[in-house]
C-alpha cells in the first residue's frame, strides 16, 4: 500500500492503494468515478479509455504508480456540464444502445479531435479501432465524430 | 375508435390516494449510495405528487413520472415503453420524467427482456395505463366543474371544457383523480391521432451515459460492500476436487475464500435456471483488483466430472437435460456432427413425396452450412449485487429475467419470495446471456453466507469461459429441379450441439410441393442458451445463402424467385401450419428492392439479398460490398422491416443498425472453440468482435407503414444479414462461403 496524490479532472485526490493497481480500479472503486468502464482488462476493448495529459490511454493498463502528477481526465471531467462538442454530438445523433462502451468511445473521439480537428474516415477508423461496441453503434459513432468535428470548427 | 375493456389490465391499478407526497420514492435511488454523482439539471418532480396507477405519477405542477417496467439492455425500452403511456395519457413528452420501475409482477406484465417481446406484450397494458389515467383526470375535472365528462377534452397535459371556457393542467386535477374509480372501459387512440408514437425521441438515459454517471450493475455500490469473484473449473467436464487458499487468504484486502453450490438439489428448475458450473470457489475481498490478484494465488485441484442429468421445466414441459461426461473438443464436434448429419434424421415435417421428386430430378443441388459456438460477450461482464440479511434479500443488477430469477434466488436462500427483491439496473448488453440468472443466485448465496453486502464480479475471462453459448450448428440443404429448372422439392436436415436450429414450418415450407425437414441433436456438457434470435441466427443465413444458389441454378433473379415462392405460399399453400404471412414477407422484399435500387447495380459494387421472418417481424436486406486491396468492405446495407407500428423510429433504426453490424461481425469473425473442454478464446485478444473499420459505411432502414400492432425488433434484423453477406461475398469473390466465421479467426490484434 502506498499513498498517491493524483490530479484527476482538475482536482487533487488522494488514494491509498497497492502501487500495481490500474487507474481503472482506482477511479472506479477508490474514487467512485464509475464512468470509466471495465470491459477486458487487457487493452483490447477501450471501455476504460481516459486521457493522460490529453492523450487517450487504456486505464486498465496504467498502474497508479506510473501516473505521478500527470493530468488525468475521466469521462466525468471531460466537460463541466456534459457539453463537450463530442458529448453534444453523441446526444444529437443519439448514439448509445446499451451505452456501456460509450464513455470510452467518447474519450477516444475527444482525444482524436483534439489532435486532428477534421479527421477523414480512415483516420477515424484508425483512432477508434481499439474501442469495441458490442451493440454495433459504429455507424452512429462515426457520424457523431464528424458532427462534433464540424461544430467545433464553426 | 377502439373501445377496450380495462378488466384484463386491472391488476396494474393499485390505487392509493394515500400515496400523495414526495417522501416516497418508488424507483431506487442511486444518490443514496453514490455521493459523487454529478447533478443532471433537468425536470424534477415537485414535492406533491399523486400515483394514479403503477405506471405513472403526476405532480401538482403537471410534471409526470412514467415508470418503465421492463429491463433495459440497449433495446431502448426505457424510452419507448413510457412513450406509449405518454401517448394515451396525452401529455407533453418534455414534461415527462422516466424511471425504471421496480420488479412488481402484480402490477406489470412481462418484466422480461427476451424474445423481442417487450413492446409487443406491453402494447396493450401501456396504452391502457395512459388512457385510464387520462379518463380519470377528465372525470375529476368534470366533477370539479360540475359538467358532463363527455364534454371534457384532454390534450398535451391540459383538461378543457369548451362551453364554460374552463381549463386546468393535469397537475391540478391529479389529487382528485386518484379517488376516481378506474373506468370499466376506455377508448384508445387511433394510430392517425398519435403525437408521440411514431416520432423520434432521444434516449432518456442519454445524458447520463455520455457523462459517465452510475447506471449499470457494475457501478452499483453500498457502504461496506465486499467484492466476490468466482473461480470455476478450467474446462467443461471438470469439477472441483480440493483447494488450498492459504496464500490467497494472506494477500492484502482478502477476507475469505470458500466454495458455494448453486441451486438446491430439489429445486424445480425453470427454463432459465441453467448452471454453468454447480460448484464454484469464491474469493472475497475489499476491492476488485485485490481479489483478481488473489485468484491467481489459489492452488486448486480439479477432477473429471461424471454424467449429469438435470430435470428442468421448460414452460410447463418437464425435460431432462443430459450433460455426458468427457472433455470435448471442437475438432471432435465437427466429426460427430458430420457423421450424424450423414444419417437420416428425425422427420419433423414432410409434404408430398420428396423422395420421389429427388429421384426424378433433372438436377439436385446440395450444400452444407455450419457455424461455431459463440459467446455473448456483453460489454458489461456478468455481475450482481446482493445484500441478504435474516429478513430480506436485496438484489440489484443486470438481469433480463428478474421475474423468473427471483424464485430461484428465494429457493436457494430458503426465504419466502416476498422477502426477496430484485432491482433492475440498465444493462451493458444482454443478447440472451442475462436470461440465465445463475449469477444472481450466486451473489445471493455468497452474501447470505458471509452476512455482508457483496458484489459478485466476473472478469472478462470468467465471462467468456463460463458462458451460456450459442450452440454450434450444421445444416444440409437440397433442392430438386426438373428439366425446365422448376423447383420440385426442398429438403433441409439440420442439427447441432446440443440443439437443432430447424424451424420446419418457416419459409420455404408451404411454397414447395415436396418438402422434407429433418433434425438431430448431440448432447454435450458445454453450457448453451439463447443468443440473440436463437437458432434463427444460423438457419436464416444458411437458408438464404442456399436460396441464392438455387436461384442462380434456375437462372432467376434471387428476389424474383423468393417472390414467386411466396406467391405460391399465399395463393395455394402447401400444408397447413406455415409459420409466416406470405404477403408481409413479400412486402419487405418489394420494399428493399425499391429502396436499394435492386437491378441497377453497376461497377465495383457486389450485392447480396436476404429476407427472413422471426420474432413476429419480417426483414429483408440488400448488402453492397466492394473489394478494397483484396479485402471485402461493406459499403451499404439497405434494410426493410415490417414490425408493425414503430414507436420510436430513430431508436428503432439504431437497433436495426446494431443487429446488422452484429450479424456481419459474427458471421465474418467470431468463434469460440474448445480443446479438451477448455475454452480457447477467453478475452478479446483471441475472440474477434467486429470493430470500427469493419462496420458498413452506410445503413439505411425502411419501415413498412401498415398500422399493425407492434411486433419484435431486437432480434429480427440480426439473422438475415448473414445470408446477404454470404451472397454478396460470392458475387465479389466467386467463392461461396458455407462455414462461419467466413474470414476465419485470424486473431488479428488491434492495438489499443
Ligand atoms: S478494459 Fe481497458 S481496454 Fe478493455
Ligand atoms: S452501446 Fe452497447 S457496447 Fe456500445
């Protein structure tokens, strides 16, 4: 057990956990930020995607000991009122079915658009390939990403 | 005008004027347990509200809360079922709050997510709940204004009396309405008057989903809750011999290690009381990560299990399910199935004289199709919360069959049913996996044993290797043609492990003079169950791919051939129990023909068509493929659906898109194989699911507008797409694809 002071969604938070604990479980169980989801635990599904210094990472593969003072953003901290352009586009296109994968999809999409405000189909597919949607909302996800890309451009 | 007696729906009306007031919260409240939930700004119920019936409460300011009775697995019932109530209540949808109803079988009908039945079974009670409440509000206004009730109109949450110019909001009359007797009869709206049904409304949980608020079973927690994880035998056909938990128990955060047995020996099991493994080792600790580590430190000896026979009741039919001993492998399964399929099967249906027709045929086409076991792989793995004390059992989590699982949990706990309560969470997918509530019973048994609130969590590996899988199937089709290329006989022989996929009375039965359908089964100790559109999810693709070959051999357009056969089935049907309406079947084919621009294909686009009827709905699809650097890419899917009245068109379209993507994915990539009883794919590194780049670029969905009462939609768009895909692949590559997964399991790792 060790004590860590983490920078999560712009706030300092302290946890006492085993150093090997992945950020996924630190967020979900120690900080009760459960928007970040468990899907596979081996970096294959993307349900656990968060931002580390603005870059999309799989939190199931990120031990708390590796985080230090880096900025962690989870879905709960993506925007103040759920009004990030990607979140708004998701609602506009009404993307979710079961919804379980969507926090991870949104975090991947937001990181993509930050680096590439106007991605083409292949770029979207590439950036999103690590996020599985078992319900098959891929067509809508792509549509929402394009919509978010347009609305943040305008 | 449809005047409908309310008597059959009476049990839902538990009227109680004493229920006014804000103190009573009938839905369960996440806020009690999750302090950090961000505030969602939106509609709220006022302090004073009145429960008109089990489905709805009206606040004194006119805000309405509608209870959504059924489990939500992503099929959108939490939005579309309340829309039906709101329609008949005639209220502004913007003034509606939706809550998940509790499990209350005395008040609600069919609280099950299965068989694409939620809307179909809810159609009448939901409309009745809204319409009777509307009538009671009208009666309350009539009393207050001393005018005949027939002169009162209700619309968009307002009551009006034209002659006197009086008007009031529903909220003003709600307190009086609870004292009005439930009307004996109500007039239901005509579809042409609908203002909410048939208009697209956004997912009521949308905002919570995109902001990551707690919604799912895995998100649920209570103070003092412990985490339990199961360890099950590494192979089907094995069971526990002994274990040593000394090391595991010494690990940080670990509270205990013990075993549990699932169902009581004499418990009369129902159709969904499957056990995957009867005895499990349970590791209990403070956090999921700690318990995951401790699982690895267990030393367990397993041994071979003997033959098992389980008595079950399949909706009143007693059945003995046999699980023979042994360690099964996919290679042996294949041989067994081929061997059995080469012998005569059990004749399920026979019309005319198929033997003679085949003997006299000028040409016989024979093709064999197969598919592997599949795991459901809901994105949210199996889990359940249980807090069992001496006098009550509180069970919370994702379950498609709460009303059928409660008795199983009660029996296991030795508690009367009324002391056991299941609360439904939004589910991270169902697909049939969560029809089987063994994990609910497991969670309950664990909590009872340790006397603490417990959340049982399966890892992805547990989930994938302890499933209720889609069975593996095999089917051989034969068609006889005469010298003029007329279809004279049709023969299907199908089977699987452990069940047959055959639907002997479905199309093309009824359209061919000489018809034979046979089946066979092979027992297994691998646990299987319903998977989105059970049996149809294989046989549709096989049959529709075969018809494509038959059309080609006959020199006919594949849509024309189907329409001709359906014409025959309509005008001069063969046999009596044909399980489809030929007209509606032909209707979706004609619609997809028009919408896809069938016959106008050109250039590098390769098209396949398919149509199927299951779960009371008809679906036809045209799939367009292009080859990009030697790889097939689905450019477009055009889909026509007849599921009667569509409640929420955009959400229905989303569900159909999902079914199509799901079908393409499973047919192309997915398979679960066994070696000596061991599941060979235990996580997404080995088990291939469809990913972004493999999904169709465009999907357009068209609904037949016929005003018929709604039927199913969760399942019907899924099975036929596999046939359309196989047929388009043939056009693109010149090769017929008979064995799923068509692209093999290439085990490509997509780097995340
Ligand atoms: S849970 Fe981290 S990628 Fe699946
Ligand atoms: S919406 Fe269900 S897994 Fe993506």
